[in-house]
C-alpha cells in the first residue's frame, strides 16, 4: 500500500516538468520508471504490455521509429541523439501501460493542478524578471528589433519562447475547459487564465495565442448546446481577438514578418531584412521534392539542410553558418527523415486515439498539431516530455473508460 502511494505521488510530481531543469526532471523520470516497474512486479501486471501491444506501439512510435532505422544509419552519433531525446515516449508508454489502473479521473485532476501551478510559477518568474528590470524601461525599449519582454521571459524561464507559449496556453485551455464543462464560473480560474494569456501576449507568442483561440472555439463548439449562444460566441470571439490584435503592439511583430520579402538570404541584406524562415523552408521543400518517397534519412537531415544553407551568401552574427537551423516544421522534418510513408505513420500515431476521445484530449491534439506547423517540438526535450507525458495519460484514461463501459 505504501509503494502504491509513493508511486501515485511520483506520478503526480511528473506535472512539475515545466519548472524543473532537464537533469532534475530526468532523475525524477527515472525514479518514477523504477517505481513503475516495481509496482507492476508486485501487482503482476507486466502481461498488460502484451495485451495492449498495439497501444504501446502507437504511444512509443516517435521513439521506436529511430530504433527501427538503426540498420540503415550511417551517422550513429546523430541517430543516437534522436533516440536519447525521444526516450520519454518509450518510458512513459511502458510505465503507464503496466500500471494503467492508476490512470483515472482523480489522477488527471491532480496531475493537471500540478502542471497548471508549475506553468503559473514559470510565468511568474518571467514577470519577476520584468519588474526587476523595470516595467517602464522594458516598455519603452521594447520593439521588434529589441524584444525586451521576450528576452527577459526567456532568460527567467530558460525556455525557448514558442515552448513557453505552448505550455502556457495549454494550461489556460485546461482551466477554460474545466469551467465550460463544469458550467461553473471560478474567479480564481479566470484570474489564472487572464494572467497566463497576458503573459503569452506580452512576450508575443503568436502561434500560442492563435492556438488558444482555436482551442477556445473548439471547446465552445463542443460544450454549449444552445445553438444561438454557441454560434454567437463562435462569431464574436474571433472578431474580438482580431480587434484586440489590430489595436495592440503585437501587430508590429506580425507586420514586420509579413513585410519581409520572399528572397533567399544574401549578402546585400541587413539582418532585419532577412527572412530566415523562407530560407529554411526553401531548403526543406527542395530536399523533400528530391527525396519524397524515402527521405534523406533520420541521421542526415541537418547535414543536408546545412549543405543547402551554405549556398546562402548572407553573413552576420546569426547567419546559417553560425546557428543551427532545423526545418521549423515538424511535418517537414518527418518527411525529410522518413519520406512520405513516414509522414503517414506520423499522422496515424498523432491522431489514432483522437476519435471519440475527451474534448480536453482532442484540444491537446489540435494545439500540438498546429504548433507542429512552425516548430520542431520534438527537437527539444521540453517538447518531447510535454507531448509524450500528456498524450500517454490521456490515452490510458480513454482506454480505461472504454474497458470500464464494456465490463459494466
């Protein structure tokens, strides 16, 4: 009984990952995995891995795909990095499946509270840094070329801003979901949502804010039965968001990006004129078109991209020879590594459990799939942990509910 409690609390503690350093979370994850194995050994639940082997293959696919590629690899060092980085997909799928009875509504609520609190604290660290720097100084100095707020939040949290935005808006969506489906206004939740969205707005995580709006519209569509109220909100919310955006400083960041010419980086450009993403996607799409069926190989993507980048004549402190630029699109990355068939399997693993799932899980998948359009979330450990941990918990909760409904 004591072991079960320790394992339960260690599972809830995994929700602290937003505020833990990578090495600290790795230690916590390995302690949790050892406890998971011991608990399964005590309860004789290892056969569940065989019973749910297809579920395991889907949940662990984003790690196993690199393992399956081993016989074809030339650069084992590069492939080894990818395997190591994606290990949480394997660890969480094994640990949760052999202890699947622990995944229930109570665990999800507790884990969610820990996760949301961690994200709240994380953004609080950013605000502390801002006020320590001086709000007036930050507000006056902040512009597109000197993003003071972004820099301060990044420094305080040690996170790349798109990842901080992703963690933050999903915490806000989780709170929003609970209010809509409980049909109860919670002032503390409203305060937390406003705080999280204001934080995301102040460091201009544009895709994250777009994900919140889309997630909010999805929750409204799924939760409100009155058609007049539902469609009124579905029309009003985007219009309010557009009006807020139009009269806000964030518009500058969007306009500056849109105004950049679709010209490949070259020596005649100043740093603020360079459209990095256009250069990156030019190389990625050209490589994809040349290797559509099989890709260039899971261990060769960055090498091939760098070869393409070397053709750009632009030189500066952050040019393509000094900074490593990935595809900034998870779908492009998947196609470059494994070709069109790899992309199909990737979509299958991502959306397989989406049908007939909870609205919160469907919202999670929608947010992740949109974020994949502009970031390689699986290239950083925080992205891997966020996706693998929450996806596994949501899927096992669905599996348990299905089995319970069948047996009852």
